[in-house]
C-alpha cells in the first residue's frame, strides 16, 4: 500500500497531560500510561469519594463527570473512573463528588435531594449516583422517568432501593439552583475556550518504564504511527482495554489513542449513508442512528449503560469483534460496511466479512477501522427494521441472544431480507439459509415455519453461563415469530406483544 506522508509538524510533541480539576489546571507527567483515573484520584489526590467497587465499569461507584469542548458547546458526560485512563483526560475538565459543594458549604441540588429523599443507606454507592444525577442536571433542565432511569443505568444500589433515588432525581430540579448557574452561559463559554487551549495542536507522547502512550492529533499522524507500530494496542474509549488493566493485569507496551483525531470524530451523511467515525462515542452514534431508524431505540437504551456509552465508541465495538457485541447484528442487518485505513490507503468491506473467526478479523497489520457506513432508508417505512436483545437483566447485561432484522416488501412479498444474530456463533453472523427461506415469499405461517427450520442450518449455538444452546435456538426462532407478527400485518397479534418491550427474556 502507498504511504500518506504526514504534514510537517508545526509544534513539538507534548509530553504532559493537562486538564482542569474544579476549574484549576492540573499537569501530569511521569506516570505509567495504564494508570486509571480512579487510581490517580484516590492515591495522588486523596479524593476517596470516588469509590472502587467492581473495577470494570459495572457498579457505578466510581462515576465522575467529564466536560469537553465539542462543536461549540460543552458536553457533560458521566464516565467510570475505574476504566478511564488518566492520559485520556487531556484537554478536558474533571468533576468529582468533592467538586460539587459550594465554598460556603452549600450542597449541590443533586446532593441535597439525596438527603431530602432519604436516598442513601450504607452510602458506598451514593457518590456515584450523585455524579450521574449531576450530569443529568447539567444536560437537561428537567427530566422524565425514562431520562432518569437511563441516567442511572450504570449505578447499582443493593440497600436503599431505587424509588427514593428516582425521587431525588426529580426533587433536585425543585431546589434552588447553584449560584454559578446565574451566569452559566458565560461560564461555559469561558470553559470552552480554556479547554480548547489545553487541548492544543500537538501530538501527545508519554514515555514510562512500563510503556508508551501516543495520542496523535491528525488522521495522517495516527495512520503512520500505527503502520510503523502494528503491534500497538489501539485505544478508543477503553471500556474493554480498561478491564485488561484492572482484571487481567496485562502489560501494554504501547497504547495508540485515537480519541484526539479530529477526522475520526465526525458523523456525516455521504452518498446515501450515515458515516460514523472511529472516535465517535456510542451515545452520539446511537442518537444519530435512531434519528433515521427509530426502531434502534431499544438497542440504544439497552447497550451497556450511559457511562459506558459516554466513553466507548461504536467502531471500537465493531473492531473488538466480540460474538456478543450488541451493535454488530443490527448493523449487519442494515447492510453496514466498514471503512478500513492503512497508511493513507482506504478500502471498504461489508461488516459481516470483517469477522473470520473468534477474535479473528480481516485486517492487515497496521490497518484499522476508520469509520462505519450505514445505508440510509430511501423513504420512511422503506425498511422494516428490528433490533432485539434478550438477556437476564434488562439494563447493563450481556446478551444471551441479539437479533437484527431488516426486511423490504413489495406487493406483499419479501423482496429484500437481512437477518443477523449475536450470541449464536463464534462471531456475529448472518442467517443465510433463513434469509433464503423467506426471500420472494409472503411472510405467512408457512414461510415462518420454513424460516424457523432453516435457522437450525445457520447456527449450532453453545451452552455457557448465560444460556444453554437449546434456549438460544428457541429464543432465536421465537424472535422470527415476533418479526413475522410485527411486520406482516398481524396487527392484533403484534399488539399483544406490546408488553415485551425490547425483547425481554421473560416473554420469549
């Protein structure tokens, strides 16, 4: 492949991580690149309100809020400090539970509401809940129950119960606003300028005895760095790599972070497709997808938790290639393709062709996923799309089965069909035999029966701690039945499925 020369550097590489903590600039250097934000907060700053619970981004006891400058505004994001690497804070503003109290001791409404509603017992998880509520308070002037439960989807409490915590989420909006909110717009404008100045234009380069960390600023610089160092670990949101550090204690000699590359942070419509760059957060990516495919709303809300979606990226989920990665079956059903990049050269590949086997991908050395392209519907209702997740727990759980379906009809017959499943094989896969059983036919009882039989040709699922092979096959077949009821005019039958929500396991 040809090599795209990087433009001559205009500034020297930066060797110091700079960010704001409570509005004061912090400069960090000389630390191991695998240092997590949680470790730094507790051990270097004594901020012990941020707790370590699970150390894998599940319990929410470590939740903090990060503010960053994004397209002319300040984005406030709740994230898990236990799997957020300290180096990725460069150019951002950080807030912990200790940040919220005003100088005179007045508590933030999110804190005071927790007290007023008796929403804490043992208190271990309470700072994490407060920070999730603080992010909600910053992002929305009021919130309904759906917004509240979504904001708290990454926080677990086993002693208080959620009713008083949800009550506190509503109560905080009725309390007097913090003094700083009086000139909030001016404060955020000033914060935006400070963060842009901290971010700078230089590549970030950190060196330590335990490894190196490179965070290029441009696509050309990133691509050339990876071509020169194909054994580097590409870091996006860190929601998977963070566990390699906290759980597996894996050495990572070279981390190559793509989060500072402007070109990879874009969402755009181009040539009839929605193109989502590799640095786009899952939360932003799903919002863009749901705008065109409203039936992806269940996928959006049930993909992990809000703090995970605020950190992880859609292309990172794709590149990871897990057989239970929830995004891939839905995107495969929609006919998505990935844009692959190596040293200035691009190629496109159908998403289903990216996966060769368990944790095996059709990527050359130094090649990475630059973007994912999702075809847009030509008109409203043109594509009957469904994405259903079946898991033991509704929120923040790993799928037993995930199904993505896309159908098009003409004169009552199926003229185009793409069916994909996760959790049924070593990779996310299309159900080709099942598609063939449906193509060109009305989706009637006979076609459904043939499709259910054909699914057994497509998959031989395994049993594991999440589900047995028999359960997986039965669920996968029953999701076909649900698809037939919802898309073939069976209005009465479909209405009886309204209580299934997003494919809840109890009804399958």
